[in-house]
C-alpha cells in the first residue's frame, strides 16, 4: 500500500517540522488513486502566531516558471508562433547577442549575467529596460547550465510580444481557467487566504498576499519567473492533469515529451528538460521524473510513467529568508521519496 511505501519520506518531513525548520507545511503524495495528504503547523509565527489551515494559498516562487510560463511557451510553439531555435533578438531586439535562442532561455544555458544597481527600487518600465539592456549574454552561452530567473522574465516578455498580453494574464486564460483552477491557482490571492512569507520592515512588515520576490513585485503581470500562488489541492489537481491528460489536452504529446527529456544544447545528458529539472526513478529503466523547486519553500515532483507525484508546500522564508538548513532537509526528503516510491 502507498501509505506504508512512503514512510521514510513522511518521517523525514515530520522530523524537519519538529526541528522547527519550517513553521508549517502542507504536502500531498499521490500514487495512482491513493493520496496521502497533510497540513500541519502554523501559517505564521511573527508578528503573532496563526494556525495553518487547509486550502491556504502559498507563494510558489519559481514553480511559476514551469506551471505558468512553460505551458504558455509550449502552446505558442504548437501554434507555430515560436520555435526553440528562434533567436531571442527576433522578439527582444535590445538583447546584445544574436546567437542566444529560446532553447537557451528555457534550459538556463543562456549565460545571462550582469548587475542592476538599485534594481528593486526601479519602476516597472525602468526595470524591464534595465533587464534587457544591462543584463548581458556572457561567454559561456550554450556551454553550461546557470540557473537564473532572468531568462524566464525574457520568455514572459516574448510571449507578450507575440500576443500583446502579459504573461500572467496569458497563463490565467490559457492554462488555469482551462483547468477550472482559478480559485486554487492565482496571481491575485485573497490576503486572508495567503500564507505569509518574510517579515520585511523595508516592505511594510509582513509580506502576505503579494509576491515575495522583489523584482516580481515590481514587474507584476509581466513577470514570467514568479508570482503564482496555489493551494495544495490545486497543485495536486494540476500535477495529475499534466501527467494524465496533458493539461486537459492543452499540450500535445510531443510538448509533454519535451518536459521529460533533456533539451539542453550541450553535449551529453544534462538533466534539464523543457523547463523542468530531470531526476531518475530508482527502477531498472531509470525513467525520468520531473522536479522543480521554489525559493519560498515549495517543490513538485511528477512521474508520468508510474502516475505518481509529490507536492510539498512550506513558507521556509518566514519569518526570515535566511534558512539554508531547509535546503539540506529538502535534498534528504527528495532522495527518500525516490527510494520509497520505487521500493
């Protein structure tokens, strides 16, 4: 039974919570028709304690990349509006390199580098201009993977260039509303239902119901790298839909295959698919499992071959983002899950 198969994973999550690494957590492990689900702990501990409730909405941070931006980009490719080999300059002429492609952005191989002084104090249009002109494509273009948010900001701007609509609006219409998940996945959460993130005096105290990432807060609907909030049940339904019916038929089989296979322009296998990071099941065939984390303390892992998934939600950045201990626990939990699911 699934409920005993995952005991090591469950025990590690409980130990992490008991060690006060996170104030609370919500998780779901689904295995075909069986589901283990739990909500435990507090939504916040500062400035006062508030109990975590089922159905609360978490700031997903970088999970926005694969749940919102990537399906929109895949849909545009299916519609013939875009191709992986297209130069980014075709859509964003301000970019300083004619060789960087859509594939580079998707797989974090674009070697984007640079520093924008006082970035978080800029207005939206000034920040977009700075991101396009002060960030540069470095010498390592296509030579290695260097994870960055900026490539997905560019992808969002490219989608807007093609359609005339901001990326978050596109994701809402094309993906979220199609799945009937607008109450469970949203860019505009009810503050009372949102799980707080950092307590930041520079942003008026407790950040709640607005995106934690500062550049995403400035960019608003034009940000393709962060901004999505979701409930545990909403993400479970989304994960099932992605691997079971390709987001209600939004994606073609070929598009889904891109997510589960290496898409980097590098020689050899580098475990980065169409947006998602690739892990491997501990089965004789070592089939691909897709994974993506979010800075705020979230992650999702999906195995389409076995119809299994793992959704973990926490606000590990509350009350402060200085919580490196979580990363060590996350690595152990992921390893335990891969062992448990294929035991």
